[in-house]
């Protein structure tokens, strides 16, 4: 028996809700800027310092956050100076956010996986 598209959406939303609740996502709601993100990340590194994944992220991924911060500063400056740059970067950001949202929603969808 085939389920309707609406039932499929309800199932995916419920699955995502359960996944978020299991990860205690509400603890991350106070992270609104880079500095609070960096502080929260350092707290997690300290809290989970015995886990190999935390060590890996701290040693190999975290150093790149300074590059992201400087890139963000450069983009912020350029969009303040030029309206066209503002439109271009806003469109890029929208595409990235939509793509990321679709990836989260459809990770188990065979049609989506075939397209990506």
C-alpha cells in the first residue's frame, strides 16, 4: 500500500522532531553569533574530551573556523559597499540554506538521493 505525499511529510517531520529532541537541540538555541558558537563548541570539546570524534573535530575542523570568520567579515564588508554584491551573496545564501534544508528532509528519499 502506498502512502500519500501528506503522510510522507508528516512522517518525516515527526522523525526530525524526535531526532532533534534526542539531541537536546534546545540547548543550542542560545547560539546566535560566531562568538557564542565558538564558546559553546569549546565547552563541548571540554565536556567530551575523551571521545575520539571530539578530538578529531577540535584538531582538524575547529582551526578552519577562523577562516570562516574572516570570510564572513569580507562578505559583510562587500555587501555594505555594493548593492549588486548584496543581491548576489543573498541569493547564494538562500540557495545554500534551501539545499541544506532539503538534504535534511530527504536523506531517506531514493528519488532525492538519485538526483544528488
